[in-house]
């Protein structure tokens, strides 16, 4: 018999919950009508997860068949209800249609999981990689930063950040490829997301610096290490920032 959980906008969610794979992680399946898909995800998670993911308490797999307005409303309704009920928001969008990845991106879920009958492992490997880069467990170090700007997202390696400059409700993020990203969030939000990375620190009111990218300090000019074939980046900082930066980089 195939068990299923259907969702309608005016109803309460029911969760199809399989046995826990270990004492930490519980997998919940919402809106699934194919039990084989559930068994496939359970099996792949159990075989491929690693010790670094042991502290994740819950992952919710939400299935949609298509990108229709109804499916989008189901997903948004579920995410909104989860927030109201203070449930973990670690949600993975599942579908047979690869083109629906953008739906999950718009809704800021953890990962899109492309599923099929072949049992291909690439989707689970992608999920585990994403969990490692956007860790949910305590004291984990972020490997990638998600930057939202002008209706789209960028993913950048935290090691590629040169420095960030705050200006009111906006933050300019300078990268090792010579590009600049402008995020519609204050510097304090960026600081919070980068917390725990020892090489990146906020210096004063307006700047966050990655000392691993500092090439040299010449007066008030700071030169940063960029990618190969990218011109070296130079930025000017005030005297108070230079004093803090010298202490952060050179330990004096």
C-alpha cells in the first residue's frame, strides 16, 4: 500500500515520518504519493551521510509534481506554517522535473532534490554537499555565502571575500575575481552569517576584512590578493581602521 500525505491550503499538515536513521536525524516527507521515492531517499541518506551531519535533528522533504501556481502555494503555505509553529525550516524540494530547481531557489529552501526511478546518487550527493556548505549544526563553519541582490542570488566561497563595506541598509562585498556584489542587507547581517570564520572579522562600524586576502598595508592603502589573471585590488581605509587592521593581520 502506498502511503501519501496531501496538502490543501485550508487544512492542517500531516507528516509521513519514517523511522529515524540515527538518534539525531529525522526525515519527514510531505506531499509524497510514491512510497518508492521515500524508500530511495531514506536509503541514500543512510548510506551517504557522514559524521559531520550527525547533529542535524530534522530534514523535511517536500514533493511537488510541477511548477503550477497550486504547487507553489502549497510549498509557500507549508513554509509559512512551519515558521508559525517554530518547526525546523530545513526543507528540501523534491520533484522529477529538473526545471523546478528555481522554485526552491526563490523560496530559499536548503536544496532542490531531482528524483527519478533510476536510483541515481547525484541528488543526495548534492544535498549532502549543500548541508556541508550551509551547515545547520552547532558551531559549524560556513563555506559559502548566499548573497541576495536585485531579485537573484549568488553563491560565493567565503575564502573568496576580500572585504565588505556597509552603507546603511546595503552591504558591498568585494571578491577575489574582481567583482563587487551589493546586498540589500546591513553589514551586521553579513557579520552574523560570517561569524566563526577566524580569518574574517569586523573592524569598526563600516568594514569586514578577510585577513587571508591582505597582501600588504602601505600607509592607508591596503592591497588584496586576487585570483590569477585578476588585477590586484587596492582599497583606502581611514587611520582608525588601519590601526585595527594591522593588529588583526600582523598581531601588533
